[in-house]
């Protein structure tokens, strides 16, 4: 996870700083469905499906970084919408996400 904090900018405002937070395991798959391709043609960023364990609840607009390549994603759905019931043997929860980049002036730090 990337956690957003702020620091004073010296001019009465603030600068956002992203710090690495909790780690979690997930499968991130590029969405190649017809609907996703149509959305991309209309200007929507690349869409991904993120699958985690049922106990890992990603919330709308959470930001996280993939460890293997440093690619940053932002969650675009609610983690409470799509998950297997507790009685199921399959333990999973899914959200959608988009590739996301930090805006100029924002930095990533480590904790």
C-alpha cells in the first residue's frame, strides 16, 4: 500500500508525500474484455482486476505499488462488492484498478 501524508511547502500550503505502507499479496490481471476495450477507446486508463484474500479489503481510491516492477495502481471499485462468502472454500475478494502515476511534485518515500 502507499499511504498519503503531507508536508508543509513553505508557502502556506502542503506537498503530498506517499510512503510505503502495509504489504499484501494479490494477483493483478489486465482486463481485456470488450467493455474494457471500449472504455479505453473513450479515454479511460488501463483497467485491471485485482484479486486478494477475502480478509484484504481494498477501498475505493486506495493506492498501491506492485513490488516486482514498481507500477502504481489506484482502486476504482469498492472492496465490499465482490467477494466469496465465508462459507465458501475459495478465499478471494476482487476490485478493479487503473494504472496511476503520482502527480508532479509528489514523491514516494519509504518508511
